[in-house]
C-alpha cells in the first residue's frame, strides 16, 4: 500500500522497512511485486484486455467507425470488419507498449498500480510479445483488408503515441498537445478505409477529435494532478492549474466554432447545427466554470460532460448523414415535384 504525502508516494507494508517507511520516487520506484501468473486462457485474455486498455481502445474504434460511416463505407462488408479489428489490435498494441514503458511509474499511482505488469501477473517479455503481435497483426489486417493508407495512418498513430507522447510526459507539459496527434488519426483511418483518400469528412472529424482532447485530458489531469506530480509526469494542471483551465476554455470555444463549419466539410443535415449548438453551449458553460474556479468539482464536471458530449455529437453526425447519392436523390425528387406543379398549373390554365 502507498500514501501520497507532500508530493511523494510512500510505500507502507511488506515492502517497507520495519522502522521507517520507504520513500518511493521516480528515481527510487517501488519494486514490482510478483503476483500469481495468469495461466488459464480466461485469465490471459483478461490480462491482454487490460494491457490493451480495452475501454480506451473501444473509444478509438468508435471514432474510426464514424467517419467510415459518414463517407458511405459499407457496414456489412469485410472492409468494415478489417477496419474495426485492425484498429482495435493496433490500438491495444500502442496501449500495451505504453504500459511496458511506464510500468515502474505506474506503481507510484493508485489509479494505475493494479495494472497487470505492476502486479506481476504477466512478465515483461510476455507482455512485449503479446502487444507486438497485436500491433503487427492489426497492421497486416488493415493493409490487406482495407488499404495501405489506412494502415499507414494507424502506424503513425501508434508510433507517435509510443515514441513521442509517452516519453514527452516526463519532459514537458506540451505532451497533451502532442497526444492529440495519435488521437486525431483514427478518424482519418476510417475515411481512408471508406474512400481510399482523405477528404473533407476526414478533415472535419480529425479536427473535432484534436480540439476535444484538450479540455477532456486537461480536466482529467487536474483530477489526477497529485498522482501525476508524484510520478514525475509534467502535466500542465500539476504545474499551472489556472493556465490549464484557461486553455481548456479556449479549446472548447474553438471546438464550438469548429462545429459550425459542418456545412463546409460534411454533407450533414442543417438540424445538426441546431442540435449541436445546445451541446456546445453546455460544454462551454462547464469550461467557463472550470476556468473561473479550477477545482476538483469543476474539473470533474467538465471531464464527465466531455465524455457525454463526444458520444452524442458523433451520434448526431451519423444520424444526419447525407451521402452524395442521397443529395442527388433529394434533388431529383424536388425536380419531379416542381415539374408536377408546373404541369398542374398548365392543366388548370387550359381548363380556364
């Protein structure tokens, strides 16, 4: 067990000395306690899902699906199955590499000390083999099941997450902005899988995810700022809470303005603008409260709403989707209706 006191994690219990507690810092991390190794298939699957952060991966897969659907990608197809499976495997691979790299630091934080590598239920070589296999298989599935562009975008997301974002967390608070790159690439993967190129739908959805991540993760970082600080992570809320709150509000405002560009980028019904306006106003209100008074309550309210916001907004995009063929069909119906009215007027004129 550990207590967080004065910005340091203090280990207490079997790993501590009898007379004085052992101070666990980034330079002196606690030893990883070897637990019971997973042996059955069920236990291994559970370990692999935790290594891959299945909930975070599910969100990534969803943000990949939305642009694919918006671009008219067929859902009942092998391309769709390959996109979903390949994205999930690549995402789990990236998250797994992250846990391997940060396993010592994870032991310092209560929110991460129950992860498989910290508990010792799986060895580092085993974890590396599993996550490497997931990344490789996922890339192969994307390459041959969708197209090379979608595969390369997925690899770019994986590499920037593991090689740039993960080490930068220990160096500079700008890591949150660097982290928006791997977060914004999955929507581009979905559009690329559906069309073979990156069109305006991809630009809109990628920008949406990039802007959304800032208030989402800055508010989360505020809630975990003591843990992050004790673990040596350079997160802005731990360094300058007010600046983090200000930037959260600024990016939320930019996100709201970005949503008004839908008619430029996306073939989406005008009702989306009306419905999304309410969502954006509520988001902006919570960001303003967080900016005016950055505390645990305001940060938690902003973080929770950001999760609801993204799910509802992406759902509205899919609900109001208008494909080129839909627009063409609507124009043909309007033209037929106009011709029918003109014919009716002509007939009435003849009778008169």
